C-alpha cells in the first residue's frame, strides 16, 4: 500500500478512510476552517478521458444533493 501523505495542499492527512475504483479517500484536518474533512484523490488511471468524465459526473451528482442531512458538502 502507498505511504500516507502528511499533507494534501493545506490539509493535514490523518488516515485513509477507504479506496474505490476511482480514488482513495483520506481523513484530514483543515487548519483554516478548523474542521475535519474527507478528501477523495483520483487514482493515476483517471488520466483516461472516459474515467475522468465519470469521476467528474460523480462529483457533480453529489454536489447537486449536498443539502441533504445524510450527505456531506462537496467543495
């Protein structure tokens, strides 16, 4: 398994939450907002145009329902 990165941008990575077909999800801390966040990072093969488009559709679908109490906000 890949080593856990210390940071992704400004976010302080604390754990791997899970991994799926398109990416790995990390638990991290946002020092600016002082809150925990989840960051989904695409895997290398998302460079393929068809897979990249599917990943972007997933983000758009989640963002469209981010006002539901059982869905976390997407940024």
